[in-house]
């Protein structure tokens, strides 16, 4: 699993990295919307994105909306972290596809707890996807056996 810290402010990225290091997963820092978009598009592992709302190239709300048009696997959890605290800001981000919202300045313990919740959610999504795949395979085997049973009964 991986956490991507996406913020154009180096101090905010450093604070987030300090808060999230105890999570024990790979941390990746990016500083603009294009880089976040590239990471989200090419992800190969379940990913939590700690995303600033205002970044160069395109903002976090637009990125959320774009990310939700991509395939859902591997799982993606978006935690918007921003100083925009108005209700309209929060609802715009959540409506665009953010899974959670934290207002800056954040407390390290809160950011870590919310990121860990995101990690648990993407782990569960990955587990469910694996189980569905196993069930689909079992169903295919049952269908194959159903096709063989009439032949065996005839013999």
C-alpha cells in the first residue's frame, strides 16, 4: 500500500510526511496536479492520496472528479486536506469524489488516524475484489461440472 502526499507547499508536505511516517507504508510526495494525476492513473497498489485542494495545473476537486472516472481497482481513497473550510468547499470536494476532508492546519494525530482509516478501507476493497474473483472462478467451475453431470449420468 502507498500514501501519496500531494501539496504544492513544501512545508505542508513535510508536516504531512512527518505525521504519516508511522503508518508504515510507502510515502510518495508530489507538488502539482499533473504529477498526482499521473500517479493515480498508473497506480498498481491500493493508494491513499492526501490531496491539497489548490495546486498548480489543476485543483484537487477536479482531480477527484477525474479519478472517479478511472477503474476502481486497485482501490483509491482520497483524503482532501485544505484550508478551505466553508461548507460549500467541503461539499464540493465530497461531491467530486473525495472520501474524507481535513481542514488545515491539521493535527498530526488526526491526519494519521484518517489516513489509517483510508488504508483500512482500501485493504478491505482489495480483499473484497479478490473474494469476488475467487467466487467467479468457483462459479465457472460449477457451470463446467453442471455440463459434465448429464454426461456422467448417461454413462
